[in-house]
C-alpha cells in the first residue's frame, strides 16, 4: 500500500505522484524473518557496525497511507507486537555486539530499549519556516535524558535538529540559509543540549519537508571546539536556575539556556566563548541558545 511521501511541489498536499515508498506488512512472520536475515547478512560482511530501524513508534499508529490517514492497516497492539518480534529476532541473530538504532523522533521507546543501542531523534516540526516551540524543546530534552540512560550499551543516541527554511526548494540558497544567525542559534542550542544532557551525538540539518535529500547540513566551526572529556554530571542546572544548564569538561564548560531570559554565566577563571572568541570572566548567553566556554 502507498507509504511515505513528500510534498515536492509545496502545495501542502501529498498527491499520488509524490509517494516515494510503500508499506510492508511487518506482522507477517516471513517479513520479520526476511528483515532479520538481511541484518545478519549485513553483520557478516564486516563492513557495517549496525543498522537503523526507521519509523519506530511505540505510542501511535503509523501503518497508514500518506494519501489517507483515516485508514490504518493494523491495530495499535499488532504494530507494537510486530515491532518487538522483529527487533527481538534481529538481536537474537546478530548477538550483543552489533548495533541497532531506532528512529523514535522525540518519543521514548521503553519496549525497544533492552534490544536497541539508541535512538535517532529525527526532530520533526510542523512548520518548516519556523523553529521549535519552548514546549517542544523541553520534551526533546526530556527524551534525550531518558535515552542516555535507558538503551543498552554501547549507546549511540543521535540528536537530529532541523533548521528554519526561508526559501523553500531553492537548492542554491541552502548552504547560506543553514548559516543564518537564526539557524546558528538553533545549532548551538541542540549542540549544547546534547553536551549537557548526554554523552552522545548531534547534527543540525535541513528540514525534511524540503524536497531534497534529507539530513544535508553544513559543518559549523562550533563543532571543532575541543572540550575534552566530561567531568561534570549530566542535566545539572547552573546556580539552581531553572532551565539553565552547565556541564564541566576537562577543557571548559558547555552552557545550554532555555530558562526564558538571557543569562550571565561566569566562573572563577576567564573563559573564551567558542561562538564569538570573546574572552572574559562573565558571558551573556541568550535565551534558547547555547555556548561553549573554554578555559
């Protein structure tokens, strides 16, 4: 049946000609075994360290056509039971050392956690021309904090934020748009959220709504900063300020601010702000932003 599609012409509707793939009936034992054997074959090549299972959702129904979301092909119970049968079979065949990543978007996945090594948090937002709401950011943060403790080791959680798009489907403008002040701010927010709330990975990429290859991104100089290794605990507020998080590393500090106001952050020693090169004892970190401060 018709599955995933993208609004290539930007008219707000996915038509039949814009459907890119089909859905398979993963309730069927034959399908479960086929996928599991494919995973085993990948492992045996020695080329890859793991696989990702996309569209992993333990909360909502997903088996519907993009052309008609009023009709679902499975019950919620069938979906969850089938997902678990699939991931259990894969884990049984590939053993403990092969990595399994599940794409949960901004949701938790407690049923998959014993079998998977992490979540690919592909952070959907309903409006490609805007950023994320504060409520959404808090929910993302909570899921990341859960994921960094819940999945089996080695954990490979990946935080995938999406940029603000101002010139839809203009491929010539994408590189410059990714580097706009607004998008650099969102990049810093997600980077410092990952640094203060996890020990894992982050990327800041194009919005999936654009009819181009998903997850394309610039490389930001902010990511070249050598913080060293974490020495402070995850999820720690700074001076008890709600929504202002600081985590210490061997070479400095990661600061993440979603407190609702701009915040001054200072330490006993002068630090250098990675985003501006400013040196000082106190730095101003804007609301819904983040900074890396180096000793």
